[in-house]
C-alpha cells in the first residue's frame, strides 16, 4: 500500500489554551477600514467562546482564502479573564505596473513586459520575480544580448497592496554572428554559400528574427533546387565573450530531390510549385500524394474541366531522387451554366443562395470545384439544422449538358419535418435580479428547435449575469421529448456562484491627468455589482481620451475568495508631444495663380507639398489636445491651430473643437488670397453611423489685388477684404463598409450655413450643400458607385463684393456672394472633365474662373478588377458644372454663344459631361489613382493673350479659347 | 520641560500598550500549496489520526512534524491533480464502509471507538476527512500509475534472483520456487513502479503550483 507520509506526533504546549475562555480577539496589524467588517466576520472565534482548535484552524483558512495575507499566525496570552488571541497577519502583495527599461529595440518593450509573465493584479512573490528576470534574460539572449544584467526595482504601494516592478536592464553590446558550422547527412552547400543566402553575414548583429529569416530563405532556396522535403534547423550554439560573437550551427538535411511532372495537361512551373510545395514540404508519402492529386483536380475543375481525372506514379532513382508523375485526363472544358436548387419549401431561393459560393455574383461563382460544392452543401445543411430541421438532407450532383454545352450543378434538399420547441423552462435564474424583458429568448414555445437560437440565448444570459457581477456562471441546456411527436421540452440550466461587488477602484500610473477627468471616465462604482461591461467601458473610455498609450483593467487578487473586489486600473500616459512630418505633390492641371493672363484654363503643373504637425496631448491634464498643423505648397501656405476636447459634457457623443486658421492660397488661378479664421465646432455622434456638426466660424478673407485676373474695373471692389461670420450645421450619415475604398453602403451629407449680420458677417447669404453617394457590389470586386452633389448659395441684403449684375444672356455670379465664398469646382475629386477649380462662370474680359452660386455634379462609376488583388480599373461619367446662380442650374448640354455689339457673349450655365477611365492601385493608405477624362462639350470662352498691364492699357489680344477636352488626374483615394 | 517629558512618556506608554504583546503561537499557516493553506492544526490533526490508526501513543516532541507537513503538501498536490479526474474522489458511501470497519476494531488500551477518539483528542470529522483522502489517493494511484502497467517475466526472474533470493538467505529462510512467489513479486514490482511514477508526478506538480513552507515554529522556522 502506498501512503503519503508516516507517523509522527506533535502535541504542544498550546493545548493548554484550548478549552479556556477567550477574553479578546485582536488583529496585528489592525484590520484596515476596507476589510474590517468582512475579515472579522471570517473569524470563527469570539470573546466569551471556549477556545477550540478546529475553529481556530477554520478561521485561519478563511482569512487565507481571501488572498489578502501571505502569512497568518495566532498567538495566545493568558490574562486574568481568559486567553487573549492575536491574529498576526502579513499582507500579501500583488503585481502592479511592470516596466522593463534600458533595452533598445528589438525586442520591443511590449515583448519584454510579456516575457515577465507578471500580470496586473496577480499575487506577487519573490519566486515570480526571479522567474520574470530569467525570462527577460532569456529573451534578451535570443536577441543577442548575451551579457545582460537586471536590477529589479520594487516600489510598494501599501494602501493598495501593490508592487510596481521595474526591471532595469543593462544590456551590454549586442552579440555578432561569428562562425557558422553546417552539418547534415548530405551537405550540398557549404558555409560560404549559406551565409549570403541566409543573410548570416559574419559580424552582423545576432537576433532571433534574423536567424528565422535565414532559415526561411534557405528553405526557399532548397525548394527551388527541387529539395521540397528539405529540413533545416539552425541555432545559436555558443557565445564567445571575448569576441562578442555567437557561433551558429545549421543542420541541413536536403533529402531527395522531388521532380513533379505532369502529363496530359500543362500548368506553369510557378503555379505547380505553389500548389504542391506546401504539401510536399517535409516528406512525401501516400497521403500527401493524394493531397497533391486533390489540389490538381481542384485546379482543373476550377477551369471548367469538370470531368478531369488525375492519377499518379512515383519513381525513386538510385540517388534517392523522387519523380512524381501526375497523369491528367482533363476531358472537355465546360462552363457552369446553372445551379439548380430544388426541394426547398421553408426557405426561399434567395436565402439559400446567399449562403452559397457556387452561382454567386463575381467570377468565383462560375468556378466549380468539388470542395466548393461540399462547402455549399454544408452551409445549406447548417441553415436547416439551425432552424429545427434536424433530419434535413442536402445532396449535390453535376449534370453534363449534351454536346459539350456546359454543365449544371443540382442541389437536392430533403427538408424533413422541423422539430419545434414545446416549452421552455429555466432553472438557476431565480436569484438573478432580472426584469423579464431582459430575457427575450430566441428559443420559445412554438418556434423551431435550433441550436443557433440556444447559442444566442446562452450568450445573452451569460452577458447579463456577468454584467450583474456573477463571474463563475455556467450555462447548460437539455432538450427532452415532450410527449408530442417532433416537439421537445427545452430547459435552460444556469449555475453560478455569489455575485461580486466592486470594492476599491485603485488607479495608478497617471501623474499628469487630472483626477476628475479620470473619475468621470471610470464606470465602476464601489458597492455596485462588478460588471464586466463596466470594466470594458472604463478601459474604452480611457483609451478614447487619447492621452494614454496603455490602459489595463484587472481584478486584484483574482483567485481570492472576496466578495468585494478591488479593481486595478493601470494607465500609461502617452508622450505629451508628438511631431509629424510629411511630404507630397500635386500633379495635373492644377490651375495655380500666376502673373500671366494667357492661360485661364490652367496648365499642367507640379506643386510639391510639405506638412508639419505638432501635437500636445493631454493639455492641462484634461485629456484635451492642442495641435498645430502647417501645409506649405506652391498652391497654399496654411497654419492651423486646433484645440480638441473629446467627450465634451462628459459624453462620448459630444466633441468640441476650436480652430484658428491662417491661410494664404492660390489654388484658384483667378486670384490669390489670404484667410484668417476662427471657428468653434461641436460634434454630436447620434449613432455609430450618424454625426451632426454644429459650427460657428468667423473669417476675414482678402484677395490680393495684384493677382486678380478679372476685368480691371472690378478689381478695386473685389479686392476689398470681407468678414464673414457663419453658423452652420452638417448632418453626416456614413454607412460605407470602408471609407477609403468603398464596396457597399451609402454616404449622405447635408450642410446648411447661414452668414448674416446677426453673427457678425458683412455679406448675408445662406449656403446649402447636399451629397448622396451609394455603392453597390454587383460581384466581388465589381462595384457600381454613384454620387449626386448639389450646392446653392442664396444671398440677400445690399452688401456687394464685386461682379456685375447684368441681366443679360450670360449671367455672372451674384456679387453679393464674395469671390472666395463662391463654389469652385473641377478636378480629381470633383468634375473630372475640368482642371482643378476650372468649372463654372468665367470673367468676360480674361476668361478666368469666377466661381458660382450653385453647383451640381452627378458621377457614376463602374469599378472592376484589372488583374491581381491590388490593381483595379474604373470607367466613369461625370455630369455637372458650377452655375452662376441657383436659378440658372440647367440640364442643357450645349453651351450658348451669342455675338453681341461689343464682342461675343458666352454662357457657362450648362451641363458639362465627361467620361473616361482610370486605374487604381491599392495601398495601405488607400488607392492611388490615375484618371483620364474626355469631355465632348468643354466650355468655350474669351481669353486674353497678354499681361495684366497690357489688359489695363488695352494692348494684347482677345482670343476665343476652349478648355481641353482631355484631362488627366493623379490622386489618392477614390473620387467619392 | 518636565511636562513635555511626561507627555512623551505617556504617549510612548500608550503606543506600547496598544500593540498586543507577543504570546505563544498556538496556530499558524505552516505551508501554502497553490491557493490553499496548511495550518499547524492540520499537522496536529494528521499526527493524531496517524497515531489513532497505528495504535501508537502521541509523542511529546515536535520531531516528525516537518515530515507530516511535507506529506500534507504532497496530499494537497494530489488533490489539485484530482480536480482533473473528479470521478476518483471518494464518495460518502465509500467512507462510511471504512468507518464501519474501524468502529468494530479494538483500540489502544482496549478502548472502544469513541473512547479512542477522545484519548487522541480527535474529532470524528477529521478522521472522516482523512479516510476520504486516503481512498481518493489510492484510486488516484491505481488509475494514474497502475492502469496499463505490466511486469514482464524477465523482470520477475531478475527480482527473484537479485532481491528475493538474497533476502531469504539473509533471513535464513528457504527460498520458494519462482512460480510460487511470482504473483507476489509482480505485485511488489507494480507497486514500486507506481511509487516511482507518483514521485515523478509530484515533482511536476511542485513545479506547476506555488509551494511555500513557512514552518511550524515561531518566526517561520521549522
């Protein structure tokens, strides 16, 4: 008989105290206010009791199980009134913030902290600290720091029983790659060949990732030589401190060469390698040969060879080289004509088809393979079973059409009868303080018996319990015969422990953030149920402030038996200053303002751009952000201050932004100007997809008289600085699947702005811009997109900023709308039939754009794949223009030109069409695009050949000009 | 000056008097295994149970206390391992059967069961728990380390030649024929293998779980 232990006996002098009267029970150190009541109640000994050994043992166990003590001793002293007991406790410590300092990347700080395995809130011990140090040293060693040393610095946070751990690392120099020894049964390559292939140059810094990359490169090299089953291992074998070098040992077993040949069909070597190398990597056996056969079958089936057959032979040469010969009988190439589904009564065809890949939109739907069919059958089975049709049978077949005319896939469904829920009962939920509305179960009497519904209910129940502080919740269910055929009685059985409450909430790591800001974002309240939802929400709120690079929320003492749990919130404040630099260029007909009047339609140009951004995070400790952004280019020099307050009014729905802008611009070639603006904007997130902006802006815009390319008589008036104050509101509904490269969804905006004396404006006008764009995925990667944009500016009052008011044939923009406040259009992100800001009315004397009081733009695009995953094409049609006034919006496509007594009058209020094509190349920051547009009806206008001086003195010549019919645009992101 | 000195003295006296004077330790945490504590009371109870079952008198010294503590640590480790195979844990009926047998047993000094319990200062619940642990442990060993174990004929012969024969000679007893003692040898060998495997498993468990021996005496010493 095995036994744990042997005999010994230790009675003790303490026995003399047992059975005597307890006069007093004390704690040393005294219990803190936080634990006084709870921990005192765990002690099963009170004054007046007869001292009992088992009660004392139970008390120690109960106190220890709280996890708050690492040691408990009870001592006894005889007093005149009995025995005085003192519980002498040693507090337990828990892991607080963990940092590893002094290591240059790699490894990263995150890798190092993870390596410590010290988790926030878990018990801290010297043993755990020692293991953490060893793990960090081991990781550092893998990254070449072979002489690293660690000095742990412990900071004890006594009130919260936390230990903040800082491992101060002295890394020493990173070791270099030294000698390389190559071993293996049949070495093909020596050290000299392997080093350059693997990138293990002598003297290169030794790092784990370099070692792994080298192994991968070697494997690829050997595969390319036909050694598909090569095994390659490499490790750092020895460190030589004197030379600070690591010796590498690579063991290479090339194995036999594998030659794969195909008979009966052709397939490119690259494709063959891609299909089979992953299968044959490591070894070749009967199963893998079958897998290769299946892979080839899939290849040919997907190309229409639905009757294809593949067999194989293997020949091994004396050298050990293996030749695998796959014989392919492709049969005739056929097209998948139809996917027929029959036998479905309870689900319509649409519901079934949306779960299938065969016959779906896009090229993939016409590609038949056996595995695709099997996947579709499984998806249909799953649909039926999850809706109570437990006996449903789904089968598929391929039916060849006679005469080589393609083939059909038939899917036969035998639904069987559904099993319904006769009744639903619950147990274990009586204690839960739920109002019944919370539990609108997906499973219900009379509904199909579905495991999917049960899974939904399970998730809902668990979530509600977790939210109410129950941590150890288990959900089980049973379905029993109800007595009626195909009816089951369903029982949900929930078991759970006691609910936990939030005890102390201990926050650490924040030194600059104001406590009230933190407190407002913590959704855990002392005494309330310990809700996991509140823990997640707290973490999210704090991250959303943008002031912290890391936020951890954890329970302290997770395995302790406490009801009131201390929640630890550990934050790491982000750096307060952030700097960003960027560069770029605009290429195209960018219409930059120059001294010449000769080219009012703009000319191809190049404008380099530089951006600098400085951001100060967590201003005044309030988690607000102040940023300064500059943009310097030939078209624009801009400085923008922004002060942002997220979670305005303590709500994650409101944000405040105050901006100050100084902008000199020459992006319209008619004029150059300067704008100074201050604005206050409130954003309100109504839902995940809907946002409303409320904005007040006050700006002073001045136009440089020397740059105005308009009729000289109007220059003094137009060049007057104008102050515009406006109140505006913008409604944004964004239901796009991907804002940078949308495939499906809708995007709508409505902006209404009012400039009036009441808000400090000199001119009075209202401006409305509405946009609606929709995106329809016709097939995978085939997207039809359309967008309609309409804008009007309606002035009133007498303030006139320039421009004539002639009621003639060709109306000019209303002079009550200042030049810089008008609509300008045309360019890569607007009407692609125009160069940048070249749409709309033009000056009668110079032909330069004047802007307008309205704009209409309708765009449609068909976006399609061009080859490869990243390359796509687009054909588009843009129709629209900038119109002189809202009342002049017209769908007419012809431009009216009328001779007058003084010359020729040109009308610009007509619809300009542009059609064209473009290519898009997907990048991580959005698609890069090039568009070429052709305009059949570009505007004609009267231009002037000469300089401003010549215009003033009546020299130079007037000449009818026409915008180019061809425009090209190079830009980033889709047009809309 | 005098009032200040007196004030300081009174303050010191007050502070001193509020700190409980250290008395004799009568119970404490002796070891920690995982998140469970083993107390000095547990060690004493185990010693009483062992003495009760062996019919031995309780010794009056602390000798052997650490052995019992180490044994209790191992038992806790086995308990933690048993969590993965809860069906091995003894049920009430199993323990009752063993208790019934014990009750019929004659104890030290001819005492009856209750008298013997009183003699050793042992509570019946403590004994019940000990028996439950013992049964669970035996099942654990049988299930984990004996199931599927086999002893070959060669091992039996080797044991007969190298261990059994010399032992009988040393004892001056005649050696039986191998076939007569093969079953006993096989059982001994199985037991030895199980013990070896148990030791290996305990080593693994010691690495898996936190173990701290705080000691049986004052100030953490053994």
